């Protein structure tokens, strides 16, 4: 669960915490951004890096809980489909199942 600002510092922390949870036995990730109230280009870049890491492991990433400001950034950048942005945790879990992620 990410919280606060996903600026250069928050994004670095997210990468350090989240990337180590990915591996051959756990190639996919659900990411809750409900606590994030701001996202910078560094934050967006980290989300894309996490997706890339998941895909290298034959998994995927699904994100849920984006607040209005974060959701707007994702819409403007046209990343909602790419990053599998969902409204709820249940929808994100279903998206991962639909993608065949494990």
C-alpha cells in the first residue's frame, strides 16, 4: 500500500519495497494507491518499471484505489489500460486473473 506523495523520494521508496516482492514465484502484483495524493513523473516511471519487471517474470501489475488527482494523471498520460488501473481491489484481482497472471 503506497501512501503520501509518489515524487522522487516516494517513488524510490516504492521501488525498494515493491520490487523485492517480485520474483519467479510471485511475478504479479496488486498495488493499492488509495493513500497516494500526488504523483510526479518519477512516480509514473516507477509504476511503469514495476509493470516491466512483472512482465519480465511473465506476470502483470494491476493498480487500484487511485484518487481523483492520480487518476487524472493516468488518464492524461493514457496509462489506465497499460497499467491495468481499476477502481477496486476485486476488479484489480479479476484483471490479473483475466490476464492469466499468477
